[in-house]
C-alpha cells in the first residue's frame, strides 16, 4: 500500500492549527493529520491521537478563557448578566475540570506502557487561575465588547463551522457574529499573543467570509492579560490575497503528505527546523529526535542527499 496516497485528504483542508503545526514541524504535521487520522482504528493511530489530545495547562487555561467568555456572552444575550464573582467561580471550576480530564487522559496514555514521565499529571495552579480570571474580566469589561453587547443581537458560532473556497475546506470560524443597526460585525478572539498587522489583515480577510462584503471584522488578541482590539474591513484585493495564501499553504501540506513514501516510510518527512519545537512536542516519543535532535537532523540530511 502506498500510504501517502491514502493519507492524501479527499478534500484539501486548511486551518490555522494545521498550518501552524506544519510550519513548526512537517513530521509532527504528517503524524497528526495523516497517520493518526488514517489509522484511527489501529492501536498506533489511537496512541497518536491520544498523545495529540493532551494539552499543556497553559493552553487549557486559554481554552477555558474562550469558553467562559463565550458562555458569558451567550447568557448576556439571553438576558442574564453574570457577576464578576460568578465569572471567577466558573473559570476556576471549568479549569479544574479541564485539568482533571487531562490527568485522566495521561493515565489512559500510560496504559501503553511508555515512559511514565512523558506527560506529567498536575493540579490547577493558582497563578494560571488568576491569569485566566483576569483575562476573562478584562474582556467582559472591554468597552468594545460592552457596546456590542448593549445593542443589536449577538450569536455564538462553533469552531467546527467551515467554508469551502477554491475547493479548499477552510476552518477559520469567528467566535461571534453581531447584527446591529449599522450592519454585521464578525468577532474573533485570539488567545495566544498579540498578532502582527499582516496577520490581522490576513485573518480578517478570511473571517469576513462568514459575514458579508460590508462586515467589519473585530479581532481581540490577548497578551499578558490585556486585550488588544483590531477593527478592519478587508477589500477585495486583500480577500483574494488571503485565498492565494491558503492555496499556497495547502500545496505545502500536500507536499508534506507526499513526502511519506511507500510502506509508511517517514524518513524523508522533514524534522523541525529548530530544537525548540521539539521541547513541547507531544509525539517526541516516536520521533528520532528523542535520541538527540542534532544527530537526527544530520542523519536526515545525509538521507536526503542519497
Ligand atoms: S520531536 Fe521535534 S522533530 Fe520530532 S515530530 Fe516533534 S517537533 Fe518534529
């Protein structure tokens, strides 16, 4: 069986998560979106999927910030306004729950008999709870969000909402859509740092596809508990440029899938460019770099020359 041919997705798919992982490490990308998906009914595929599902406490904290804020907005739209104390209680409870699930996943994972120290179980840490609560409170008091909540109507979108553009399935869903007297606004929360002005325009150009040609895209990005707001209405050139970028990204993804050769040979799928990517990699335990990154890179370079 030629594995790469089966791995190749029937419909090309783009998402921020996919392209970010590909850019960080083509090998990890192929393992996650190729091998793990293709062999999800086999023990090795399950092992990979479970490894990728274990998130760090830091990532979980940010995911819970999004969840709590969106629940707050949903209830607000239905006429119930949460107190700050309720936000604190909800965040603390949901975060503890997320850490508990993570620990359970780690216990299950350990049944595969791998090294016990691969993933460490943990308890909710106070400084992450404080950071998460502050981030939620700062957003629900942000004047831009407050004025959206006070007028018109607002609806929550699921991250699984996708669109198809140029035969590519694109997952880039806004978190909220606001309908006001001056039109529709598309709203997105970016949780992992302030994004560059190029990225703001690129993301806005994709996000606007969920509204209409006159929709304003409002992006909130979180950095050190502070929210930065970017409002933008992309034009047709910027929308076209964004679609060109995702087409190029998809070509890179296809190349990564095709670099898997017959008999599931991953040896020519490139490893990460820097060791930094490996330090937080969930699948390091099956990667040659676990025995030394420099040596694995050198061995791969010599293979590529053959
Ligand atoms: S350990 Fe490093 S090289 Fe290996 S898959 Fe992970 S990020 Fe890529």
